[in-house]
């Protein structure tokens, strides 16, 4: 696991839970019921409002379900104990259902707060509420054996307050949520995972007592923080390539001090790829190049600043030190290839039509056969790179970027698939000769 991936997993959810656990387990500061109640209601009110503001169905339903589950435990236990009666039944049933809700809501497609989008999940929450209410009716002595049976030896689970069936539900949901994070690498996926862990800690502490309530509020806080982190990622990262975007690039420029090097990278013949193969293939090309740029050496950091253009910033690095890494990057991109997806362009094909029509395939094959960079269904890509560093004549960051752009233009004129350096000495000589 690389550092960046580990950081995105731990921050902010894991860090929030670690701080909360440290404070709650050490008892510093001492807990008071009024402080816990304020924390609890403030978090859930803020989290629900934030989910509404950012149109996050997934987070909204998870927050609501978490809140309803915790309030149900308090209601059926009459705020006393979860060790017997209706409170114990509710504890066993909810410990099984709640992790499954976390998992289900993590798969929701964000479609806004329309009635068709909300109805199935509202109906599910309502149905679960009815089931819990029926199982916890006053005449009930215990929950169905399914929820409290010992499937494995009691000694293996002596540490757990959660029944085995509920524990299996927590473990399965946690594993699948962890898988979703490593697959999608998105802040909300990490938020769901850590929020579920905090919810389990709440059940371990008895849920309705001060510590359990504080952990439940922390589960809500983790979801709230994941909304903020997700908004930050969307604002500062390019959604297609997952590289930092123009706003992040502009922010990075503010911190630059000599020495530094800036490279401008452009995909060769990118318009021809789009015209020949379609925008889906163009997106594949962008992702391919971005993946290579993200691994550039020498301390360089890549940004997508628009279209097929990328910038690489080498903070604290002179041009002569950055140049070998840029040349290696150019060669890596040149040697990379991928198979072209068959089938019509998804953005332009009408719904309901035969998206694998033979006419379109034959036409596409005719185009591809005559296109450069195409061999037996594979596509190769090259990039041109212009690079510059600050000098006495050009010491402003925007001037350095302009110089790198001029070097890129020369690389294009010289035949593409090359690294071109802007040197002020050459520029000065050219001016003197023309004079």
C-alpha cells in the first residue's frame, strides 16, 4: 500500500475515531451527559443538513438510519439497560440490520432528492422499523433464535457485547466497505468504513450510555467529515484522471520558491484520437497518460490543467536534475499501449439502438486501420514536453510557465514525442542576431 492511499484511508475518518477513542477511553476530559447530548445532536443535525446541501443520498440515509437505530435502542430499553426485555431484543436485531444498511447505502447511486430516487430507501427504513417494533412488542420474551444463537464457541467471542449473528454482519460489512475503498479510493468509501467501526464501538459500550452515545455521535462526525473531504477532492482533483486539477495547480504555484522546474506536457495528436476512435477512447488515453504522469520521479507532482494538457511541478529541483525524469516519463508513455474498446461511441449512440451494430464496427475498423499508432487493436500514445526554470530574466512563476509553453511549441514543431528545454541564453542570442 502506497503512502498516498494509506493517507486517504486514514484521513480524516480514522484520525477522528482515534482521537475520540483516546478521549473516551482515558476519560480526559470527564464525560458529562449534557456535553455528550450536545455533541450527539449537534453532529447529527449538522450532518443531515450538510448531506442535504451537497445532495448526498448515501450519506443522508446512513446518518438517518444511524440516528433512528440509536433512538430505537433508547426507546425500547427505556434508557435503562440493553441486557433484558425489549431493549435486548432491539439490540440483537439492530446489531444485525444496521451494518447491512451501511453496506446497502454505500452502493446508492447519487441521483438527487427526487421522489423516485428516495422512495425505495424510505420504504426499506420504514419496513425495518416495523420489523423491529413487532419483534420488540411488550409480550415478546426474546428475539428469534437466528439473532442470538451461538454459531461458534462462546469462548471465542467472550470479548464481544454484540451477539455472534450481529458480529458476523459487522465483519462482513466492514470487509466489503474496505474493498470498496481500495477499489474506488474515494473519501466517502473510507467514511463509511470508519463510521461502521465507530458504530461497533458504540454497541460495545452499550450504545445508550454516555460512552456508547459519544461513539455513535463520532460515527456521525466521520460521515460529516467525509462529505467535506469529498467536496475538497471534487474541487481540487480532476474526476476523470484523478490527478490534482487547475485549482490545486494554482495553489501549488503560490508556494513555489527557487529553485524549481515546471514542465508542460501535451498529448500528441489527441484531437485525432477523439475524431478517429471517439471520446470514450479519448478518455482512455487521458487516463493512461495521467497514470504515467502520477508516477513521475524526482519529486515531481503532476496536474491536469485542461483538455489534453498537463503540468508537472518540481519544487526545490533544478532543471538539470528534473530533466532525466522527464525523459524517462516520455519513454514510459511511448512504450505504453492499451487495447481499444470495441463498439459504438456511448455518448452519441441513442438508447435502445444496437450498440454493437456491424455497420459501425466495420466503419470504425476501416478508420483505425489507417490511423497512426494503431496495431492489431492496440493504441500507442506519445507526449511532447516543454520545460523551464526561473532565471534572472524570467523569475516570476507565470513567466516560467510561459517559457515552458514556448519550449512545448518547439517540441511540437521538431516532430513531437520529445522533451524541449527553454534556455534564456538561446533566446537572448536570437534577439541579438535579429537586431
